[in-house]
C-alpha cells in the first residue's frame, strides 16, 4: 500500500501526462475522500466485523490497481484518486485495530516495535518489485498491478489469523 502511494504521482505523470498542478489537485481530492472514508470504515469495522471490512477494503485496493492497470481517458486519474482515497487510511486504521486485538497487552511495545520493523522491510520490497516489473515489462501499469501480489498474500494470511472479539 505504501508503494502505491510512493509511486502514484510518478505513475500519473508518466502514464497520463498530468502536470504538477493537476497531481496536487488530485492529491487534495484524495485527502478530502480519505478522511470521512476512514471514519466510515472504522464504524463499519465495529458493526460488521474487522475481517470482513478489511476484505472489503482489499477488494477496493484490487479495484484501484485494476484502474491503474487498464483505465484510460481524461477521468481515469480522478477515478484512481477517489478510489484510492476510499481505502488508504481506512485499511491502515483497520489493520492496526486488528493487530492491537491480536497481541498480548503486556507485550504491546515489543509487538508494535516488530510491526514497525516489518513495515520498514515491506517499504523496501514493494518499490523493489515495482522497479523490477517496470523495467522488465516496460510498463508502470503492469508494475502497479503486480503489487496486488502483496495484497493477495496478506488476504490469505489474514484468513488464517485468530482475532479476539470486540471487548
């Protein structure tokens, strides 16, 4: 997810030829969508269940990557920004909430430290995969879509995890 955010502006410029001003406007649109969306998905996670809500956000992530892979036309960057705004903050907050329920309360500092370490490692692997696919396939669209492998792996691992019920 972090890799998508790192490369979205570059992708929009290279793929759609957007100017810096257009990218900044789409970034603002993204933020305007992300704030209420994060609140809504948090509410949904409380009422519908974290796992199901996370699977919903992962489905929307696949939609984002599909749009990045295949969308064309003048409204494609706007659709990408809006769809991305729906899930970036939402997925991260839902995952942190779930993670906090999975760890022993008396070891929270150690587990969140490990979480930060793993986050740093994944922040290196995502750009590496993006770069390799971009170079070998000659397409940033294919590189964006390849990041779905991380999402798919996460979804499969999530299906194996025991999650404590709401307190």
